[in-house]
């Protein structure tokens, strides 16, 4: 086994974004099998962090920095992976578009959810804060996501989650995507009221929810 | 009143103050609201897009203009409150969208809950005002929620209350409504009667909604709390000194803006900074770090010469259990003994501001009573209080239970619990009720026996007419 795979794994576990990029660039430059780099390096690393998280040994900065390092490295490999280089194929567990709804600029909870989903093997497209329904849907359409996840921290912006579901209905796209919501003032009941496909109170529960919806 | 103790040395205060000023000057603060940007430009501050870089001398000069204390006027002048100095003002929790029941149930808060909490605060001798947004009444339309909430405070109690800061228009509605109650805008400009809560969005931002509210209160000379909630570890640095520097920078930026708009506008330095639970990312408020941030904020308020808001009956517990009790006592005690003047969230909060609980309200009311008694300290002013004569009269080996001196003094010297159980085991075991169960019986009893103080029918009519007119316009 090429020793670089172990180095990549360690870079992810350490949450070292710069090193992850540097190693990914080396993979491309030296024509190393990118699928193996993903499976034996990046995925191994994030799985190790994920396991430590589950057992309570890792904390949020560990997981979030590992997810950032993974994303940065994978971005470098994206081109060669898309070109079908390497043996076998790499597939994520599902694509998820994630964002904070219109009128709301809070993003910590959303970022935590994104990191945990990444560490669980999902490919997360984070579109950021204060995003309109059409922005969520446009991104989901572009990347072929199956889940749209919308966050809101304020009682005054929760209604934008409802607007998102209504927008999908109006565009006749409701069946194409699973919509999940979360955020401080939201509840299971609110999720049901607006016709979302799921609600989660914590980031861990959001991961379970996505596994269930895509399972 | 007891002397307030410090948690920072003068040297530490200076170091953090300088750090905050450097943040304001070199990193800057983002104000998303254009009218606020115009104000800073007019005052010669460097602006790039929506980011404002504040000159340290300018900040110090502006903060200097804010008054050290002010009086907040109630419709019943007996309930007027001086905010600042040695005073401490208690009120219910603010902004929770849920109500947790005694049996562990969770539900959306409603307008009926709102009225109930206002009444409980009105009935309490430990709550000095009825607060604001005592829950989020989710069954009332957003557009008119601020009017319904204000009405609840006006008719259910004659104590001071808080108004909306949710954008310029809603803020102005609450101010005008309060003016109707007090006899005109001129009257409340002279005698401020409404206070609101303006929060930064940490790190280093203020949003449109809050800035609109800030400008409405500043323009009309109504007081406001300018508060920052740094979640150390997530929205702020994981070090206490770093998080405090960040909080301090944000609050100073907000206070500076208020004084630019209307020099001398009463403001309260606010802090709700606490830590992030690093396993879940949740805010965590029932802890020694929060108590330290609160006490440090009180000290910074003294340093800047403005009143302070912070602390409360704060907990991360989901039900009224031992955790709810010990966490709440710690934070309320720290706030009250180190000089916080305005204690939002004194009573009712569970799970880091997410929920209100009737039972928790009663527990916190009890804690508040205990702390208020503690703050009174020892009275050594008279021979009566020194009690030499009665000690002499009883002499060695006697007892004091049948002395006139005892009967006269115990009621004012001793705190009398309303909720705590001091019975013998046998007495207690007749019903074996724990605190949660006793609290449930207690709030039901208080609500059943509460009669709101009467409001002059002519004024009531004007208040209702104002609300009806605005509701029609807003729901159009």
C-alpha cells in the first residue's frame, strides 16, 4: 500500500486542511490511484473520527475540522475522480443540500449538521445563510441531491421553512426531494404541520434521519 | 445592601478593555442596516461596505455620554424602578418558544401561557417587573404579536414591562402604545417607560431587525439593553478572556451607536455569554463560566458607568429537578451579588432559554426571594438590632421564643419560604410531594387568587383602539 494513504488518513484525523490539500495534489501530480486515495485515505480517516465521536472521545472541533479537511482534499481530487481514473468507483452515501432559510443568518447549528453528515459519508452541499427556497432547489437540481435540509434559529424565520415546502409543491417538485428541517424553535409538530419529511433536534439525530430517508 | 465583589483586577479590566478597542478599530463590526451605517459615516467613522471600524477615543467618548442610572416608569408609580447603582431588578424569562409541563411534556407556547406568566410576575413580590416576550405566543400571527404581548402586560399588571425590538416598525408600535398608556410621547420622552432588548449576532454583527429596534428606542429616548451572547468555543474563542473581549467589543459598538443617535439615551450593558457544549454544539448556560461572564460584565458596567444586565435563573435542565435548582441558584446568586442591575430571565427558564415552565417559575421565584434577602445583609444600625437588652433579659440558659423582641423582629429579619419544605419527616411524608409537585400546586393557587390591578377605563379604551387600528393595518 502506498504510504501516502496513511498520511492522508492521519491528515483527516488531525483535521489538517492544508496537509489534506497538499497530499491530494500529490496524488494527482504523481498519478496515484485516486479511488484508493479516497477509500484508504480520506474515508478511513473520517470513519475513524466518526467512531471516536460516537464513543464520546471526539468533540465538535475534532469532527468539524476533519470534515473540512476531507472536503478540501476531495475537492482537489474531484476532477480525476469524475474522469473515471483509478480502479473501481467512489460513491458517496447520498447528496444533501444544506442551508439556513431566508431572513436568518445563524449558521453554527447548520455547520455542525453538515460536518456530522460528512463524517457519516454523505456529500454535503452547504449553500450558506439567508437562502431563498429557489436557491435550495436550484442547488439540489444542479448536484442531483435527494435531501434538502433547511435550518432556522428564530421563531420569526421558521415560516421560511414552510415557504420552502410550498415552493416545491408549486413547482411540482415535491416528490423529487426529501425536505428535512431543524433549528432551536422548531419541533416535530412544526415539521408535520408544514409537511416536511422529517425533523431532527440534534445533529446526531439529523444523521440518523438522513440514513433512514435514503436507506 | 452588601458590597459587590469583583472577579477581575483593575489590570485585567484594562487589558480586556484595550483588547476590545483593538477589535473595534482593526477588525470592525458589521451593521447590516443602512440607516445605522449613515449614522457612523456622519460621525466620521471608517466604513467599508457594511463594516464599521471604530476609533477607540470615539468609542470611549460616546460610552461616556450614557447615564449611570435611569428611572423606568410604571403605570403605577409605586412600581417605578431605578435601574443602576445598587439596585437589582428581577423579571421572568424572555423569548422561549416552548412550555415544559410538570410531567415532562413539551408543547408550543400560547397567548394563554403569556397571560399566565405576566400574572405570575404581577403577583410575585420578588419580580419587580413583568418582563417582555415571557414566552413566544406561537398561536398569534407574527404581524401583530408585539401588540398582543404589550396588551397583556398593560392589563394584567401595573408593573414596568419590555417592548418589541423586532424591527423599526414593531418597536415604534410598542413605544406609541406605551405613550398612549402614559399620556403621550412627550411624557415618556421625559419619563422613560419602555425598555427593550437588542442583541448582537456574535461574532461582530448586528442585523437589520435589531438595529431597526435600536434606532426606534434611541430616537424616542426609551432605554434599551444592548446585549451580546458569546458562545465560547463556537461563536467566540474558547478562552474566557477572549470571549469576554469579543462580547465587550460588541456591546461597546451597540452602545456607541445609541449615543450617536441620541446622546444620553439610557442603555444597559448586557451579557448572556456562556459556553458551547463541545459534544452537541448546544449553548450551555447553567455553569460557572456563565456566572463568571455575568460577574465580569457587572464589573465592566461599573467601569463604563452604565447599568448592567446579565444572569438569571439559568439552567440546561429539561425539568424541575436538582440540576435546575443548583444551576439556577448559582447564576442568579452570582449576578445579584456582583452588581447586575437588570436580571432578565430571573424566573421560569429551562433548557438554555428554549422553554418556560410554570413550576420552574415558582422555584426561581423562591430562589429570587432568598437572594434578595441575602443582599440585604446585616442591619447593625440600632440598639434594637444589636439586641443587647434582650440578650441581657434572657440571660444564660434561657430562650428567646417568648420575647417581644423576637416576635417583633423575626418577620423582617428572616426569609420566609413560599415553596421550600421545612417540616419534619412525618409532616412531609403525609403527601410526600417533591419541589416540582409543590410548585405545580403553588402556581395554580397563585393564578386562581390573582386579580389584575384595575386600569382606568378611558385609558383602556384608548389602548384597545390603538391596537385594533394597528392590527387592521398590519394584517391587511
